[in-house]
C-alpha cells in the first residue's frame, strides 16, 4: 500500500440522505472515499448520490447484471456521476463485462466474484461449481480477460487472487470486521490490517466506522493500524 493513499472506503449504509450527507461531512478528511449502494441509489436517485459524495471518491456499488446492451447503457448513465469505482456481476458473463468495460469512460469497473454473504453450501444450492476459492478465481480471471479493472472479493480470497491476477489488477475487499463485532450477513471476513497485507488495494468498512461514537476518529485509528498516515 502506498503510504500516501488512504485505502479505506467507508460504506454509508444509511438511506436517509440528510443523515448520509452529515456522516460523509464528518469523514471527509479521514477516509479514502465512500461507498453508496443499490438501496441508497434506488431510494434517492443519481442527483442525491452526487450531492452526498461531496467531492470524495465514490464507490458506486450497483452490482449490475443484465444483458450486455442493458448493462452498457446503465454503465454509461452511472459514469456521468463520475464515480471512481462501479460494480457489475462477473456471473453476467464475458460479453456483458466487455460491454461494461467499453462504456465506462474514466470510471473503473469492478466485477463481483462471490458475495461475502455466501459460503460453500450456498454455492452448491445455486448450482455453481466449487470450491468457493476456485470459483472466485475463475470469475476474477474472466473479469481480467474481459477488460475489467479489478474485482470485489472476500478477504479470504485476496492473496490467491493477487497472485493469479497480478499487481495492477484492483482488488477491493469488503467483509472487514474489527474484534468481536457481529458478523451480520457476512460469512467470510478478516481484519483490515490482514486484508491489506493479503494484497487488497481498497478495503470497504461500514459499521466499525459508522457505528462508532466518533466515526472520523475510528477511521483514522484504522488507517494508522494498517500502516497509512
């Protein structure tokens, strides 16, 4: 990790725009960017998304998954918001990912490999080939071949994907937990320092920051812990 880059992307899991904007305002000097997801985008629309980011790098986590033309159109529309990162599902296939890559403008497109809420049993139930780590690597390599800039992966697959995909392929890692914090709907998790050591370019952290009495202080403490400034 570059000592001059803050790799923490704070997940703003707050659908109320006024509360979200206030939270982002307190975090502006403490994080490397914010993540807004499908719930916020659907509830508030693109204009409010842009306003809420307040100039911070934006990870727009929409997880697009449709036929290639539809995804290309959605990527082009989302790129008008100038997000740093935008997500599509790798499971949409090579043609869909290529269409997204061609429509992206300056936005970096990331493919979602295997959701951190899934485990081996879940993959079996939906008919995907395991083991889970192998499935994540298959999808990551397909994303790279299809022209995507990187992938979303769990911390547990990060080291293997860094080795398989090389140093210039972005790995953005959710499923970050601190101490005894409840897992919630996450099943494959790791601490922030270990995720960075495994090769993550960015780590996505929500509740450990946003649930703190002082979110900015919590984010700064995490940055120091992982070796940033």
